[in-house]
């Protein structure tokens, strides 16, 4: 796309003009790990005791209210680098306790002003953290929701419970899309468990394409692996370069941000990882230098960052500003940074 396009996009919100005879609509889709958005009440059968008023963290109404305020600010700002007024049409989220927390989140003024709605299915995770989907009904109309359960592949893991794959299909820009929101097994488990997740999500992706070969798919989440790890590159099959994406295949836009630019979404031990990703299928790509936006297509992507999301001093200066660390409440946001993908579609 010509560089002049970007200049005009920055001046506009949802409707974009390149030349007098060509106009485009733009859409933003994001993902954010909310780092333990728990309410203050115990959920039966869940190990949520760390986030109760009488726990060591003293998780009370004041801290919960501050967390909601902070997260809603960041979520409302996502996508506004290009779409100043509307922000993201869709945002996948992880580490959310329940529908109560999502209700309280969407009732925060920055999100309520956009009438943001949510989709949530209670999952089996022992801590009680789930994935969810926030969406602006002005742009996205959901029509089907299913939580595909993570299925243990080893007999010894028959009782293993973790987050499933929240799959929501619907209509964006008049086109059929599907969003698969993930939070893959943590790094306390071996890579095998995330590789298993990659295999299982690939099956979900293939089933969506079998039902509709033209569907546009967004596989997003905290994968607990980098783009070049086998779970993503081999088992999910997300390629590093657009030109290497086969029919019905996937492209990972974040691979080169980490590999070539050294930037990531979370920091550990002085190094960056990029666990938070949005992978897209070939139906969203313009390969071979094409500039065809007659249907909804990928335009650009970025790691969303603001000064308020980062620590400003001390040993961890420049790292994401967490809610709490080492038992100390920081009144922060998350240990992850959000990611955003932008799409364009020409207005006929």
C-alpha cells in the first residue's frame, strides 16, 4: 500500500479516503491478557483464594474497582492509533474469572460509551480463569459461540483441566469471520502441552474452512510460546512470511517483530517474549504485491503501548506495569502488552 494511504488514515476514523474515487473502511481487532481480572467473591470449585479480601494479597473492592478502571482505559485505547473514535471492533481477552467480572468491565465508562458487549463461556480451568470476547455491536454481529475443550492427549493426563478454545463466528464488514480466543498451557508445563493445543486449534481452523472455504479466521491469544516455537510454527502451522502461506494456511505477523526487531509483549529476566499473538488465515492476505481490498484484508499490525502501561523507574523500568508484584499492589495494568491488527475494505 502506498505511504500516502497512511497519512490519510491518520486523519480519519472509520471511513478512509485514498483518492477521490476510492474509499475504505478500517477495522481494528485486538487481544489483551488482563492478568487475573478476578472479582472479590469465591467461585465454588475454583482455586481463586489468592483474590479474596482475606488472602495474602488482600484483594478487596477498592483494588478490584481500580483494576476495572485501568483495564477499561487500556481496552478503550486499543486501536485508536488509527481509529481515533471507534477503537477496536473486537478484542479477545484472557485471564478473566467469570461473567460478573466482564459485566463490571463493560460497565466502565470508556467501554460503556461504545456499548461494548461480551461473550463468555465458563471453562474448566482450576484457577477459574477463562477467555472472553469483547465486541462493538456497531461493527460485529456474532451468530455462533462454542468453547472447544482442551483434550488431554496422554492417558496420564485424563484429569488435566485447562482453558479451552473460545470460538465465535459472525459478521464483520458484511463478511463471515471467526475468532478463536486462546490461553494455552503455561510454561510450568512442558512444550508438549502447548504443541497439543496447536494441533487441536488447527483442527478447529480446518473445520471452519471446511464449512465455509471463504471464512476469515483470527486465531488470537496468550500462547505461552513465541511465534517460532513448535507449537505455533509446526503444529498450528503459522508461517513467518506471507508468501510462504499455503492455501487454507496461516500467517503469523508477529514472528518478525520478535525475530528481527527484538520487541515483545512481556519481559522476563531482561529479555522480551512475544506470547500474545493474532494469527490470520490466507483469506485475509494480499500476496504477491497485490493491493486488492475489495474484500476485508489485512493492512497492518502493532504491539499496542502507552506510557501508562509501562514501569517508569526502578529495576524493571520499561517493562509492563503489573497489577501487583512480589506481594505489593502496584495499581497497574497487566504483565502483558496488547496486540492489534488493522483491516481494510474498499467502499463500493
